């Protein structure tokens, strides 16, 4: 794997976002690798707890807007990574192509990770922007370091929020609206206050605190853990979580459709940025 590292520490699988030079910005191959890593952890009988962490200063800068993100650039596979984008071609295939690509990699993957019947813990430091939220929200628990900041600034680009609408569930409707309407970032302390993260620790203690919590949980009965997780997730699902995610994904996609119709690009960006991205 190029963008993801996978390690086993006793009965904990540690999945690491390993693209620190790009602040762990997310692209298609990285998401596919991440999904492979989640699958490996899910299928390994010796793994009782899954930790998702990130190398470098930041957890994730979100969608890779540099032009190497197949979803946004609509580029064919790069020569070095043939067939990894599985036919995404919004320049010819329009919104349908983008919808299918995002449906699988954003909504589909995040929903699948959320339902894997093993406890998972995300360890978040630095910035966690937009696409980064879709990586940590599916985890059962989140530990943030004091410098962590969470944001979803995509309203600036004419989109109503990222593909996986955890916002309302994670922080309640008013804070969700504030975060989206203002594009501001939420501090770790505020995220803890609204219940989005479990605890906040100093940056230098993030790894140790996460692994200690994983070790503590791994002492519990694995079937009991799976059932406890299912009970909580199922409670959210009968309140509409699952179908709300699908609805909000479709709303998100109309944002891309609107942007495509007005500027021929899946998000509304300034002309200068568009030229940069397309050159
Ligand atoms: Zn999208």
C-alpha cells in the first residue's frame, strides 16, 4: 500500500494515514487502500479493536484539491496507478459518473467502516477538514489532541456539506448549521463539549492514550462488544440515521450537479483556481 500503513499491536489493528507530505489529503487510491485495511482488520480473528490514526502534523486536509483527486479532476487513471479510479469520467459521464464514484468511495466506504462489528477508535491531531471528517466519524470513539480542529468549509464551493452527513448527528442541528454556514473550524474542546469526541489529550499523549484505550477495550468479550456496538448503531438507524445519510448524499450530489451546470466543474471555484486545477 502507498498511502496507508497497517500494523498489528497485540490484538489492536492500527491503520495509519501515511501521506503526511499532503497533510493526508484523500484521493481515490488512498480510499481504496483504506478500505482494504479496514477489511483486513475486520477479517482478522485476532484483531479485537481497530485504531485509525495519521502520520504528521494533521489528521487529514480532506479531499485532495490539487488536481490528483480523480473525483474532482475527472482525470483518467494516472499511468503509475492503472485502473484505480474504476472508470470515473464526469467530463463525459456527467453527474452520473461522479455520483457512482462518490457513492462507493465516500458514502459506501464510510457507512461500511461504521458498521464493522469491532470497536474502532480514531486519533485526531491538527486539522481535520471535510473529507477528513468522513474518515474519523465512522469510528466508534474519537480521541483528539488539544490542537485538533474540525471543519467542513464546502459551502464556500456551493456544496451543502461533505458526502457523509454526520454533522447533525455528531454535534446537533444548531452547531451543525453554524459549522456549515460559517465554514469555521471547531476546536477539540468544543468538539468534546458537543459530544463529537470522547476525550481531549495533549498532542504528545495522543498515541499512548489511544493505545491504552484500545488495550482496555480489547479485554472485553468480543461478541459483547459487537452487540453493544450494534445496539447503539441500530438505535441511531431506527431514528433515521441510515436513510438520512442517503438523502443527504443525494442533496450533496445536487450541489455537484449545480456546479457542473454553471461552471463545468463539480464544485464552484474561482476562475483562477479553476485554471490552476485544469492546467
Ligand atoms: Zn462530492
